[in-house]
C-alpha cells in the first residue's frame, strides 16, 4: 500500500483530469454557500459530485481534511439528479466518521433546528453523533444545503453566498500538491506480527468487507468504503512484511504479490459460485498462499495461479484515459478498448475454467 512516484504519463493524465474538473466546477450554476468569518483554516474545494458531466453538488471545506481531530466544516450545495432520493444526513455523517477510521453506526433521528443563511435563520434538520460531530440540512434558492461539522458549534456557523471559487480552487491545488510531495504513509509496525497468519488475516478481512459492500448495494445503501481503513492498513503491512520474510522479496515485490493474491481471491468470491463452499474456499485460499509465498509450487491449482498472473498483468496494462480523444480519434480509442476488454474476458474465462477443473479434481 505504498505510494510510488507517478510516471510522466500519469502526471499528464492527472493534469488533464484536474483541468477538466475545475472547468466543470467553474461552469456550475449552483448558488454556492460557504462560511462567514471566523471559519477554520485552510479553505479549499472539497468534494464535488459529477455525473456524466453534470455537477450535482459542490462541497467547500474549512479546516484540515487529513487530521482526525480539530475544527472542520464542510458546506455542500446540491441539486441532485435524483431529487426524490437525495442522500440523508446519516450518510454524510457516516462519510465523515469513515474518514476518521470510525465505522460505528450513526444513531438517532434528525431534529428541527435553524441555520443562519445570509443573516437570516432558516428552518433546518439537525443530526448529531459522537466525536462532537453534527450535520444540518436546509434549502436555499431551490438547492439542498448540507453542513457537516466536527468540533465546531452550530451557533457559530453562519453561511453566506460564495460568488467566486478561485480561492477554493487554489486551496485545492496547493493541498493536492503538498499531499503528493509529502504523501501520508502507513507507519511501519513496531510490534510483533504472526508470519504464519498475516496473509490469511488480511484475506479474511478483505473478503468480509467485499461481502458487506455487496450487501449494501443489494439493499440500496451507499457503501462505507473508508471505515476501519487504519486497521486494514495494518493488516496489509503485516502481510507485506510476512511476504518479504517468507519469499525473501523486496518491499516493492512483496507488496505487488500481496496485491495479486488478494485480488485473485476477491475475484473468485465474486465470480465462482463454488467459493461459497467453506471446504473449497479454505482449500483455495491455502493453495493460493502456498503458491504466491513460494512455499509450494506443485499444486493442483498451479494452472489457475499462472493464468491469473497473466490476467492480472493484462488488467493493469490498460489505463483508460477519459481525455484520450484529445490525442487520438474516438474510433481508435474505442477499438483499442474493445480489443483489450475481449482479451481480458477471454483470459478470465480461461482462469475460471482452470479453477473449475481444480474443483472437479478436489471433489474426487
């Protein structure tokens, strides 16, 4: 889970994406609201919801987004495409808690309150939760306005019109530049870890998380992607260190191998019906670990493992560029994408057939 310096091609892609992002945000007609002074610092453009080129919401952030403590206020102005089913206050608070590695539930129901907008109290709904956090919602010029705050009082929150976004865009650019120059890294664990179970603990947590996300999708709930991120990072770090020890690999190579094996088992859970059989699932996990740690290579699943190596390399060999039409025709881009996708699907089918053959042999 370490960050590596982006290639020149990726740098160019990032630049184009940021330019397009800023263009869409500037062109938005949303009647933006932000914080009147005094307000936490720094201030920057936070999150914007953009679907098919349409800006649904723009969030202005006041405070340090990376710190799990200290004052932070985010003001979202939105006109949702699905106006009958907008995200509720609980969803906004869950996102805020997830960013703090807190995946606990948000309990309770919103209560009536008021938010000051341009000096006038507006009727609002308010939901509070732990860690001195709250979210409030009101309406302004046919727009949904949601304020999410941490360690900041509602009474001190006065909203005013924001006629110009340039200060916030500049703040975002500076924030991203600083983040890329000094990226957050997972601290190397200074406590003992179990070499024998590190991989399996990571796999169990990852597969369980995938099932939770699938359940949320079936129930129509937004997934909580960032909850327990620090715990998952520690499990990943332990697995990488165990891989370095078991296979005598560099950190970079070990990280790549852990990525490959975790993704293979996640894809099996998604694509292979037999994976729900505990006996077969446990055997598949064991053989995958034996193969990728180099502890044993002559395994029934070796053909499937080797095909997956090819499938993974092919999958990572294509980096769709949303602005590729600037450099080549749309037809050329689409033809290349279709060929890549067809080859990937063929490889994945071959990989699944190899695992099905493994299942047949295991059942004898």
